[in-house]
């Protein structure tokens, strides 16, 4: 009884076979079928390689939400060289809440040489080239996000030559923590001193002829310092044409959470517009000589996540490629074979030509057409 049930089960399973086997003696091969099969296998191999390269690649996903963090501090990372001696300039931050953050809280003043060494000039040239490409092709920003790793560094390399030239500039570098409100980071003449109505700079002790706010921004960023990220003002160099010249940068900061397979960081992106003008009170151009960076924070936060194609999706796409090519090439081969057979049949029919009517002695004619011209009655 068990054997009968097992046999019935096997017979039922065989009847459900959706892939019946055809005996090899019933299969007919042809040169055209072999050619189509070769083309199909080659196409499948190429598409599989391309699909595998897509599977290995990653892409950046951008999500937007309202920034609800208003109590934390904002970090400003600074590395700026000004073509004036350190004792003549001062840097600080004043925000909308009238809170002054002095440079002594995290900035370092280093005497430096404003002109770069050959290696440093090559570094600046490459940085400016990357900046120009970023402005033309915004998709390169995704590549920079992917390459951001903690071991990488985009800082200005040290001088490779031992220059005997005395320092003629001041390198201001470090970081400051400020409130998450709009503010103004500026570098101007004289050291900053507290003031009941804000703050002031001791500029009266500095000779007017020594004013020179030519500067180079080697690095400026907001939030957590992520080496490998190139910011919009990195590599910027401005040369003053007058002693009384003001350089203004208007910056909009966007909080950004970066999550890649190499790093996770809370940083900030920003956009910037520039303006420079000569201070001339007689002509109505009022202001103070110096470098002013006015920043404001966006209310939106961007989350940038690196994503990868899951294996199941890659497998499904691969099956679609193989099955689709098999089906399509089979259909095309059948259609092509059908068209060829029709054309060949027409050529064969064209070989059948009618013969003249054959008269008989009794007066009637035979109008029947022979199958072939050389047939005889």
C-alpha cells in the first residue's frame, strides 16, 4: 500500500513538471541557431559584468528634516593667513545675541610667510582646480563624501624649503565654539577688547600704511572637522589693491549628518557669496577695513547616507537579464527564420513559368499548367 501511494505521488509530481525533457533525437540544430546562441551568450556575459560593477558601486541618499537641535554649540574651524604681522590684527566672533567669542578661546596666531613654497603652490593649484570642477559638476560632491576618511588630510602642507625671509604675515588657525545663531566672524586691525555696547578693536596704535588684508583661506568649515571634505572657500586667495579694503563673505550654513561605510560625522555644508570694496568715506563707501564672514544657519538639516544595492535585488536583476535575453533571442530567431522561409518560397515560386496552350486536333486546347517546364505529357 505504501509503495502504491509513493508511486502515485511520484506520478503526480511528474505531471506537474513545467520543464519537460525533449529527447536529443528530436532536437534539430542549425548554423543560424548556433550563431544566435553565440550572440546571446556574449550579450549575457557583457550585461552580467556591467551589472556586477553596478552592484559594487554605492550612491548617496539625501534626506531633509527640520533641525531641532538649538541648544548645542556650533564649531568653526579656521585656517587663514593674512598679509599683516600678528601684533597688528585681531580675530573674534560677534553673534546676534551680542555675545563675543574672543580668539584666545581657541585660535593660534603664528608668524608666517605669505608667499607659498613650490610644493604649497602645487597643493593650492590642485585645490582650486577641484573647486572649479565642483562648481561645474555637482555630482562630484558625492565622490568627496565617499572618500572622506579620518586618516586623510586636506590641510596645507608644511614648507619644504628653509626660507631665510622674515615672516611678513600671520596665520590664524584653530577652532571656536559659538551659539547656533547668526553671527559675524571677522579679522580686522587691532586686538579685540570688550565693550558695553558690543566690542571694539585697538586700531589707533597701528600705522595706516601697514594695512594689508590680502589673505588666503586654507580651510574654513563648520561642525565636526572631517579631513577629506573640501569646503567652498578652501584654497581661496584674495589680494588687496588698497590699504582700506573690505572683504565680505556671506555664508549660509546647513547642518549635515554624514553616514558612509568609512565614517559617521555631524558636520555642516555651506554656500557662500563674496563681495569686496574699497573703503572711501568721501565717496560714500563706509565701513571698516578687514575680512568679515557673516554666517547664518538654515532651519533644515540634511542627512547624507551611503547606500548599496542589496544582494537579492542584484540576483533578481541578473535572472531578468538571462531570462530576457533567452526569450528575446528565441523570438527574434523564430521571426527571422519565418521571414527567410517566406522569401525563399517566393523565389522558388518564381521558377514555375506557364507554357503555351497546346491545341488538339479536335479543336480544343489544353490550358492546364505543368508543375515544371520540362514536364512532358
